C-alpha cells in the first residue's frame, strides 16, 4: 500500500523533485500528498504545482508565533493523513508544536557528515575547514540542531574548493540516498 508522505522545503526543491519523481515512477511505496514551504516565492512551490501536489506555502511573519504556524501545519498534515515528514532544505528549526504531534516521524537531509558542521552553513564550514571528504546525512529530527539519530550517510572525496562543484556533487549524493532511506523506513 502506498504511504502518504509530506516534503518541507524553503528553496529550490531539487530534493523534493527527486522524491516526487521516484514516487511517481513507483520506485518508492509512497505518494507525496503535501508540500510545505515557508517561502511562497520559492521554486519548490512551482515544482509542487507542476507535479499536481497540494502545497501549503506560508509567511512566518504573518503569524504571531512559531506555535501558531506550526498548529496550522499539523492540521494540514493530519488532514492529509501523512505518516512521514521529509525535510528537504527546510531552513527553519522545527518547534515544539510540530515535534509534539509528529516527533519520531520527521526526517531531514543535511549536507555534511554529521555531527560535523551542523546548522545552516554546513557546506561553507566544510570548505573553510579544508576537508577532503564531503558527504551528506539523513537523520531523525529531534529537539537538537541536526543532532537526531543518524539513519544514513554517504561520503565522497574532493580535493578542491570549487563551491559550485562541491554543491553539485552534494546534491547528486543526496537524491539517491534520501530516496533509498525513505524506501527503507517505509518498508522495514
Ligand atoms: C540540500 O543540499 C539540503 O541538504 C540542504 O539544503 C539543500 C536544499 O536543496 N539542507 C540544509 O542545509 C539543512 N540545514 P534543494 O532545495 O535543491 O533540495
């Protein structure tokens, strides 16, 4: 049976694209039933429309507090009967309201080999540190910053500082790893 999943993203949404495409091709036992974005002008919003997937795009500043907009998100997840939330470039800390309702069912992809380089500027930090092995991590989301249980990691060697090339290789590493990890979680 197809499981109902949601993807949260703040930007371009290429990881969303990889997940939605895999689901459409039957490579995932899942259907993406909701996209959530905290930036109504983000490219991911247009991508969701192209896939015919409902999108809740909101402006955080229009709400009095994080709890207020997260209550709205929880209501939408509940209504869509979502069993797994996949953060894919969602550049906001998940708060108590969302964790209370969906804790243990939220995962994230992060562009470093955690626990190295937590936070919003992981790739920059890795380049500044002069690492020769880059990588990505899929992990559970808990109350810590990028500190939840690690579910999967993949690394690649790169001896250089061409940021565009590093980001290209990080993305190319992320797509199959995220899809494989979601598949494993939904089938185990
Ligand atoms: C991805 O590389 C993801 O790992 C990163 O944002 C990018 C989103 O790209 N996430 C973080 O940095 C979270 N701290 P995309 O919008 O093209 O999928």
